[in-house]
C-alpha cells in the first residue's frame, strides 16, 4: 500500500503544532527533535495520534546507524559483561561563532541540553532501558551572546537557558550515567560515549552520526581493541525509511514517538532538577527498539 509520511523540520517551538495538524489531517508524521518542549503538549500529541490510529516518528535516528547498532550487538552478546555505567560528553564554545542565526539555539527548547541531549539520551536508553530519576546542575556563563558570522554578525541576543548542564541519570535496572552538555568550553569534546560493564569498557561512536569505529577495553589490557562498525550507515532519513517500511509491513517502527517523548520527559526532568537542586523522577517509559538487521539495505526497492 501507498504510505504517506509528513516530515516536520520546523523549529522546536513549532514541532507539536505542526505535527498535530498533520495528525488531524490523517497523516503519519516524522518530526525533528525534540519531540516537544514540555510534557503536556507531548502527551497530548501522543494521545491524539493514538486515537486517530496515526504513527509518530522522531529524530534522532542515528541510533539506527552502523556505529550504535554495532555497539548494541557487542553489548548484547556480553563482551563487556553486564552494562553498569556510562559517561557522555558534549562540549563546545557554542554555535554563535559560526551559525548565521544562532539565537534560537539559546532559546527555550534548545541550549546544549535540548539541542544535543536527544542524541545522547536516546543512545543511553537504547542501552540501559528507561530512565527512572535524574539529578542535575546548570549554569549560564553570559546573559547575552553575539552573532559571529553572516549578515547578522555583531548583533547581540539573549541567552534564555543554561549553557552548561551536568546530569546524572539512573535507569530502571539500576545502571547510571553522567553526562555533560555545554556551550561554554573552548576545548571541543564532542561525541564521547563510554559504557562500562562488569567485564570491560566500550567506547561508542558519536551518537550524532551513523558510523565510526568502536574501542573495547578489557581488564588488564594495555591497549584497546578496535572494532569496525558494520551495517548500514546511510545517514539522515534512515528512520523515516524504516517507518515507511514498517507501515507497509504492519510492524512497529523503531524511532517511535513514545521513545522520543520519554527522552523529552527525561530532558524536562533534568531541567527541573537543575532548577530545584533535587532528584526528579521520570514517569514515562520507552521500550528498547528492535535491533536493525545488519544486512538491512536502505537502497533496496520496497515497492
């Protein structure tokens, strides 16, 4: 059967409004991350789509790429034993130096947490399961920033959200992680994801991309074992394609709206924890997506 999916690439503040309009028009929707900016509108969108029998998909779909899928296979076959902890890091000076119109990246619904957090939190949820509670601190180095390039160069704009967030997550099985999301560091450290288990530590490729070698550290080893990623790594659009193929086959797609909402629920909880200085619970859950077959071919005809 023919499958029609609306791809929603609007700014974060418009994601729910546009997706809801598409659902009300009877269209399946794939939306850019984040799924929503708050719990209330995100839940309402999920309920509206469910009542209409409409599917929702959401970025990031990078966890379907060869890099993170290879990491999943390594972990599931027990190469690092039982996964217990994770450390992730994303830090840059901020995008205002190169982005010609960066103000929206420092507005409500963005900042390093909501802009980059979905990649890292999604990867962690795929490894450890649903998040149950979080603790976090946040800060702003400056109340305003200046556009560094393009026609708006020299213009000042307000910083509405924390530009540095340090977050601890505890997952349903008891595992934990520590993550840094920062627009405040002159030292670039992006794409760092390290998962440690009872039998080893796995360095995972950048969750903002679809490919990359992995490194496995075993107890007593002086050097890491490099493991090439295997499987498809065609890039942005893999999630939409998987959604379309799954619709035709009548099976669940992988980058589901419920997963994206759980990530937003976690991000909102991190923000609340940073504001209150307390642990904040995460009520929603997300089922770990079915693994993508290693021989899945994005270029194969599906008609």
